[in-house]
């Protein structure tokens, strides 16, 4: 059986690695933007995760004509009206890093007991010129402090439901089994394999 070839519209090697592990290399050949020579940072100007995912897949499809998927993920905190949401990566400002974002979020929740939150991933797939959307959600809560060395982004402060450890305290394999991106990718994989 021929492998399904897809471009993953990201420059982020962590995400690329995670996606390859989840989809498995036996049925798919996934190339990220680095490996197809697109160095442009695609601006995410959408008002929703879905819009941002579509902007990225649109851009790559227009440049290459190849089947492509992209994702956008947001951390949605119930007590903060589902923020940071679409601003997850730049919650503390455009020049800030993951630590600044986590510090700001922990500060915003300082005197709040309701620490329920969820990670939500939206995937936009363009296959044979047709658009398809997939979503994955993992519920959980925000820890009181940063814990763990694994993962990236907000992983050190997010405790997924039915766990007592943050994403940064569990192995990549464990995280991939329950993660929002995993759930969205599995939906996409089912669609690609079975229609």
C-alpha cells in the first residue's frame, strides 16, 4: 500500500515529532514546512482556533498544491471565560515565551478556586482540494505551580483529567495517548484511512 503523503503546516519540530509518533510512519509520510523549503512564518490572524488552522493550510495549499493539514491549539480556562484560547501562544505578549505565559496564567488564577481548563486542538485538512475539520479536547485543570521537565508550552501547569501529574511530568508516550492533538489526529487518521 502506498503511503499517504501530507504536508504538516508547521516549523515546530516538537509538534512534527509528536504528530509522526501519533500517526505512525508505516501508513503516512509527513513532511513539515522546514523539509519542503517554506520558511515564511504564516501569520495567525484568525479570531478562532479553526480560522487559524485554516489560514495555515490555505497558505501551504496555495504555495504547493499538495495535500496539507495544520492545527491550532488553545488552552481554555473556564474561570477566565475560556481564555487564553486563540491567544495561547502569545498570552503574555508577542515577544514572550512559554514561561512568561505560564507565569501570567498562574497569576491570573491566584485567588481563584475553579482551576478547570481544557486543551482544544482544531485541525484543518485540505485533501484533493476539499476542506475537512477535526477537533480534539482534553479536559483537566491548572496546577498551582510549574511541575515537570517534559513536553513544551503549558505542559508544566496542565493536569489532564484522571491524572495527578502535569503533562510535563509524564512521558511523551503517555501524553500522546490522552492529548488533545492525539484525539484530533486520530479523527483525521480514521477519515484518511476509511473515508
